[in-house]
């Protein structure tokens, strides 16, 4: 009885510590994804073509920005190790190298956006949808230049465990984005009605706001002022930048292996019509909003594991992971119940079109199943990033989503191999299969890595 009480108390203590870190991260991430959901909502009120165009253009931007996030996140566990070991001067140096890296990454992002516009023009879609999508993507050339620098700041703050700016600034940006979307999409407050293109200009303005806020916080906040992040600014150091890329590129490919699977679906179903693409847009964006809960927990695990590793305590790192996995699974089940309970309401909020509503309502059943398994693979992936274990997780993700799930999803959705083609529903079945396989593989990998670290400590 006493042993059980001690274990229960330890669980509550660690869960509270994790949640105190994950909660603000979740709120910050919800605010970021909420901007995209707002774009989808506003576009849905304009019409089915605008909704489809924003989903297609948004999918292209989603692939690009998530790869950038993955690359820049490589900075976070390095910062975490330096912070956990008490090497403050190395934290400053590492931050400066992340800023240097952001410059060429921003230029590459712009090239990728232009290529995305070219791809959009090659799809079998009406010209009206292409034209709206093209105009929607053009302002992202401005956003794309600033986005890597924003994440250089963010990954540094999160690596130190300072998650206040993520929550506060992203929350403010969310409300600013709503106001700007309303004004620029519908032409309010004396501004021109720009339709879907207005939502993209709102994003560019909001990104400018976020970058300025991060830069000021890095100079004037109490914690950062002591680090003097801008002092003795080091030249670009090839070894330090390569060190970020050594972690960041596999993380980016890891994220891309899953997210590109989701993002490519609208491109493959574009020929099925605006109704299907619009319904998918509603379901996937609500699912993305719910996805921020396991993502926030994954980020918290990355921070806690990197700090524990930096302090030489792998047992503590494993304990945090076990608590995190339990929490995220319970939250995943709760969110699945919410998706099913409110599926009709979600569909009607985002589109007045009855055909769009009917398809979207059905897709929320698949979204509920997906969220229940996807939460575990995301949490395990975050934990492994804290251990700086990124190559094997990448292989697991690629095999799960592209080696196993994609052939099944494509054949179910668009061929008669299994019988009557299922359309968009076949792709959602594939996502569930992919997330399940990835979850099993990543948790197994985490178990091996965490035990090895503990055994290595015991032999010293």
C-alpha cells in the first residue's frame, strides 16, 4: 500500500511538472494552428472554390513550414543540453548560430513556395481554384523569409524551458489574425475585400508582429538579459551550424514523412471536386487543432529529457516519458470523444453547403480514430528528440507512412484493387494505419534508447 502511494505521489508530481510546461506550449500551438483554421473558416464563407483553394495552397505551405520547423527545432535539444549543464555562454553562441542558419533557410523557403505555385498550376482543378490558390500563396514569400528567424528565437527559448513568449505572443497573434482576416477577406474598416488572398496578407502581418516581439523579448526580458544574447555576436560557425542540421534535417524529414502524407491528400483528391476538398479541409483543420495537444506534450518531453540528459540523470528522463505517454493517451481519448460529439456542429460552422457538411461529418469518425493513436507516436517522437535520437525515428516514420500506409491508402481511395474506390475516406483509413505503425515503432525505439542510457550510467 505504501509503495503504491509513493508511486502515485511521484506520478502526480511529475505529471504536474510536465503539464506546467506542456500547457502553455499547447496554448501557443493552438493559437498558431487557430490562425490556419480561421483562414479556412473565412474562406468557407466566401465560397466552395475559395475553401478548396485555401486548403490546396495551405497544404503546400504546411509542407514547407513544417520542414523549416523541423530543421530549426534541431537547435532546441542542443540549447537544452547546454542549459541543463549550466553552460550559459554556449547557449548564447548556439542562439547566434541558429540566427545565421535562418538566413539561407528563408531564401530556400521562397524557392519552395514558387515551386509550389508551379505544382498548383499542374493539378486537374478549375482555373478559378488555381487562380485563388496562386494569389493566396504569393504573400507567403514575405512570411517565408521571416519564419526561420522566428523559430531560431522560439527553439532557443523552448530549449531553456522558457515557454512564456510562445504562449503570450502566439495568443496575441491569434486574435490579431482574426481581426486582420475579417478586415482583409471581407473588406471591412475601409480596406479592400481581397477574399482568400487577404487571409495570406494577414498571416504576413502577423508573422512580422511575432518576429518583432521575439526579438524584443530576447533583449529585454529578465532571463534573457542575463544571457546577453546579442552581445559578442559570433561569426557563422560551420561546425555549429552543421551540428544543428545533423539533428534538424532528420527531424524535419521525420515530421515531413507524416505531415506530407496528410498534406498531399488534397492534391490527390482535387479532381474529386470542391465539395470533397472543402470537407477534407474542415476535418483535417479541426484535427490539426486537436493535434496541438500531443504536440505540446511532445515538446515538453523534448525539453525535460534534454535537461535531464544534460544533468546526467537518464532515470529521471525515462520517468518523465512514462508519465507523458499516459497523459497524452488520456487526452487523445477525450479529444476523440469531442470530435464525434460535435462533428455536425463543426461541419455546419465552417460551410453552409450541405454536401460539404455531409462529407465532413463522416470524416470526423476517422479523425477521432486517428487522434487516439497519433498522440502516442507524437509523444514518443518528442521524447526521442530529447535524447538526440533522430535517424532511426526517421526510418520508422518513412516506412510506416510511405512504405506501408500510402500504398494501402492510394489503392483504397483511387483504384478498384479492393473494390469500389473509397475516395477521400480511403486516405483517412491510410492515415490511421500509418499512425498506428509509427506509434508501435517509435515507442519500441524509445524503450530501447532510454534503457541503454540508464545501463550506460550504471557501468560508469
